[in-house]
C-alpha cells in the first residue's frame, strides 16, 4: 500500500521471541491490523512496549492522533486479582503493564482509541474490571474460538447484537453484525466508566465504550480486521478510528493530519 499522509495511529506492538529470523526479541503487529488502518486512510506506527510512568505514557501518546490496542496472549490474572487457570497462556507482565499505562494515558490526553480482543480486556482491567479466565467453563456459551485454540489461523464466526444508538453501532453503521472471534477469555465485571453495548447470543460482553463525551474509546471482543477486507461494516470500525484521529489532529495542530504526520 502507498504511504499515507493521514493521521498517525499508535499501534501497540506485541513481544515476539527470538528465533531463526531474528536473534533478538522483536516487536510486531499483524498486517491485518495495519492494512485495516491503511484502508481507512491512517498511517499505523508500531510502538514498542517499555517501562513507563504515567506522565511518560501521556507524553508518548500525545505525539499521535489515535491509538489501536491489538489482540494477543492472555492478560496476567494478577493484574485484576484473578486466580491462575491451566488454560492461561503467553502471559507477559511487562506487556500488560505497558498497555494498562497506555489506556490510562489515552483517557488523560483524550486520544481516540480502538481496542480489539485482548485490547478490550486490557481496557476493562485498566479501569478496575475483571475477566472470565476460560469461557468454556461458562455454561451455555457459544464457541468463541476454534476447537484447538490457540492453534489455527481463522476465528469462529458468530452474531453480535449492538445497542442501537451506541457509538459502536454508529461507527459500524449496523446493529446486528457477524464477527470473527478468537478468544477463550472474556469480560466479567465491567470497569469504571465503561458500558456494555454489544453481546453475543450467549449474553457475553462483545463491545464496550467509554462514556465521556470528549473521549472516543471503543472496545470489541471480536477481530474486525479478519473480515474487514470483504465486510464494510467491519472496516468501518477502523475508518471511524482514523476519522476521529484526523479530527483530533486538525483541531490540535490546525494543519490537519498531513501536518501531524511530521511530528514523529
């Protein structure tokens, strides 16, 4: 894809172990996410996790116009007072701490934020919520992941009902959508300031949004980027993030997103 002069979207990268392609640990973000931002007219910038204070996190995010939190491994139960569970995998406390700092910084600098899968769980934990450690333990749940989770590449498709009038439904231009899910944990107690605006057929939380008029923060439990190339409602979530980010850049710097892109 061509280089965009659109708003800069901070994409919080994931840790990768060293291997044959790199003798050092790496920070990465999947192309499905990056391409979805680019199709929306934004320029994604992968940000490496690191130890930061709250003020440092605010200063870092204030260089960007939007924030994207990705899916990935499980959130450490210790971060929300949960108990260990044999199904929990890939815990990386430094990653958790960084992303939690980013959520709290995002609220302070009021940067438009879209949180995907693990991202919605991090948002919930950052605001004092808790998680269900393993959805198969919940009676009557629908499939939210492939049978051999976490193996495989494709998520499970299932319906999601969004509250009409919610920001998520408005962004997607639909109230009943089909999302690709790839997760075995879910939202339990909802964090402060968040409202549930979407549910799967089994009643589990699928979408959250933050209720402050000046703060655009949407979280979805499914993976819109998995089907965004062929489903305009899913792509519309990324388009909405980029649109909000562009408006923030224009209001703060006067010269629009192209001017903002020179800041990093």
